[in-house]
């Protein structure tokens, strides 16, 4: 399962409208969410910037792998870096 968190919009808490625009603008084939209005920017405040992948064991909710991707537009994205690890997990399933 892939879940994407839209953490901020220009460093402000994104709205439902921002989320809809993000999803529709990129036709994302993944589940995309924002933090609840009662805790705006909780993900950003907890984990920092963007371009991160957390691979979780859904049975234990433990983080198996954390990957920080390039935030400057050069170098590999977090997804590109995580794919070999994910493929290895899938081959063992």
C-alpha cells in the first residue's frame, strides 16, 4: 500500500482543496492525504521536509526503512531509492 502525505503548500497547512488540486493535477495512482485540521502540518513538524519514504511493516507498524530523496531536483528521488528494497520485500512475500 502506498500512502502519500501532502505535508505543506508553500510551508502552510494544505487544505482539502489543495489536496484535490494535487491529486487531480498529477493523476496520482496512490492514496494521498493531508493531516487533520486539528493537527495541521503534524507530519511536516514531526518528520521535516519532503521527499521521504517510510517503509512500514503493517503487522507491527515498525519502520523497516527510511529513505531521504533529493530535494533539489538532482539525484535520485526517495521512491527511486526505495524500489530495490521494496522489490526485495515482495520477492520474499
